[in-house]
C-alpha cells in the first residue's frame, strides 16, 4: 500500500515510518508506514473518516499490552489512541462517574480509585493498557471484568458518525465485546461507574486480586496471557502440562512461572514470539486435542498465520 496523504486538519497528527516497538509491552515490531494520533474526539472523527475512506483496514492501538506487531514495515495504518487520555470525575450520591478518554491509562484510574476508596475496579490490580483496550477485550480476571462498571461508551463509526451506547446495550463475553466487531467503530470515550466505599475494604479486595497474580512474571516484557482459557479449563495449566514452560525460540521464552506468558527474554523478534506461540499451541493440540484461541491481537502479519 502507498503511504497515505493526510487531509489538512490532520497533518500534524500523522507520522510516517513510526517505530511501534516502544508502543507495545513486548517491545518488538517494526515501523508503521502511517500512524495517526488524535488528541480529542474532533480529530478522532477526522482520522476515522480519513482512514476508512483511504485504507482497506486500520489497526487501533492503545497501550500495546495485548498486541504483537510484526517485524519490518507495517502496511496497515495505525490509529494510536493514547493522546485521548482526559479523565473527569462526577459524583451523584455515592456513585462516582469516571468519564475517560479511550487512551486514558487503566492503571492510573485504578490507582485513583484505590486512593479515594472507590469500589468496582479492584479486579484490575496490575492490569496494564488503556480504557479503550480494556473495553474492547472486556479485560478481567475471575474476580470481575470491566463490563460490570460500564455506564456508557461513545464510538466513532466509519463515516465519522459519533454514537452513544449504553453499557447494558453492548454485548459482553469472556475476553470479548460487541465493540470488537469490524463495524463497531473506534471508542472515543467511556463513563465508568464506581461506588464510594471504605478505603480498607477496597484495599483488601485489591490484595485478593494481587494474590492471584503472584504466579505471573511481573516485570518481564510480556503481553499478559497469550491464549484465552478454553471453557472449563485453564490455558496456563494445559500449556504447562504439555511441557511449554521455559521453551525458547530465538529470544522469546515461555515464562518458567506461568506457561501462558511469553517473554521477550533476549532481544526477541516478533517472529520468534509468534513461532513460539504456534509451537505451544501445537503441543496442546497434540496432547489434549484442544485448539487454544489467541487472546493477543496481531498486526502486520498475514491473517492465515495467526488464525492457524
Ligand atoms: N496453572 C498451571 N500452570 C501454569 C499456569 C497456571 O498449572 O503455568 C494453573 C494454576 O495453578 C491454576 C489454573 O491454572 O490452577 C489457573 O491459573 P491462574 O490462576 O494463573 O489463572 P489464569 O486462568 O491462567 C487468568 C487470566 C489472567 C488473570 C488471572 C488472575 C485468562 C486467559 N487469564 O489467568 O489474565 O491475571 O486469571 O487470576 O483469562 C490476561 O488475560 O492477560 C491475564 C493475565
């Protein structure tokens, strides 16, 4: 695909040849031929209109904590949301409404809630990424997920039309949401509803969530769990029993602590990570006959490769 030429109102927000590796938690991947980074809803509308008219497809990148970017030059245009990070708080009785841009940092909102003694986000202890990414993938743990605190979401559809969706009208599932569908649009902002509680209660809920993370490789360059849990089982357990812990491909390693995490252990390439993930998937298929589904999203790869 040729480099796209940006309309006047967007020129300052568009970069060419932009390195994506620093925008992902795996710290791998090549350069985007075209990247646009809107800072507000107005420039998001312009960006969505532009990309949906000029390109076959584009990739929405938030905190990069669930994304594998391919090595080399990335043809697919990237829309980076992290500039849309404004957060406002409104109260109504004991309800706290957190109005946040799609690019707002989940960890910062979590920390604010813990400091203030607001309940509802405790499950998100240790979760990286942006609010937009958390909503699209319905981020969560067995202790809860983000769908339960969504009051409303504003999306920009492909023609640039802005729509307000009520949290209850959105389809939510395990690590998926109606916001994931191709025609769902790009999230501009969301309102989360938390409740005033006591700081010690919130802190003890957070401790329970942190305890569940002790088996994870905190501090390593990973993208969280690579695969979704299949119904009634744990991908980590299946990968572990299949002998995946500690496996290496190039600079990529399966965490010796938790088999569903792949680490960029030693200057890994994206290809190393993908090849290691495929090897692990095959091992589970051979031993249990189960096809694990990817939780991570891939950009810049041939579709067939990641869907295998
Ligand atoms: N297990 C093993 N070996 C392993 C890993 C896990 O035997 O290498 C076993 C554990 O002992 C446990 C079971 O598998 O009996 C479940 O493991 P764990 O409690 O670690 O939870 P998980 O299902 O692997 C899920 C989420 C995590 C979240 C934790 C919090 C998914 C795919 N993963 O992990 O979310 O932090 O629960 O408890 O739903 C993420 O989605 O990126 C993520 C990190």
